[in-house]
């Protein structure tokens, strides 16, 4: 059923978020969902990681600020 699929997807994102938190990626559940969706639709995971890294270097978080979504999870 659709509800079972949604629950399974939520559990996968929860697990990925736990891993992402342990790895200090600063990605929230929504961002991880977007990444998973992009990868499922053919995006290269390594290229996606490089884009995220590049964007963080180009637009660093200022002292006292949080990454988008942090603290809200």
C-alpha cells in the first residue's frame, strides 16, 4: 500500500539522517530526501557530494548561525 511505502521511505530517511549526523554532514532530513531523490533519478552521488561541498565553501555559515534545518529536527 501507499502508506506502507511512505512509512518505509520515512524509516530509510531516519536511518540516513542518523548516519549523516554521525558523519557530521549538517544535512537535515529534507536535504537528505532531496539527495536520495536526485540519486534515484540518476545523479552521480560523488558529483552531488562535490556540489554540496563547493556550495558550502562558496557560501560558508557565519559564526553563530546554523546550517539550514539544523536544530529543527
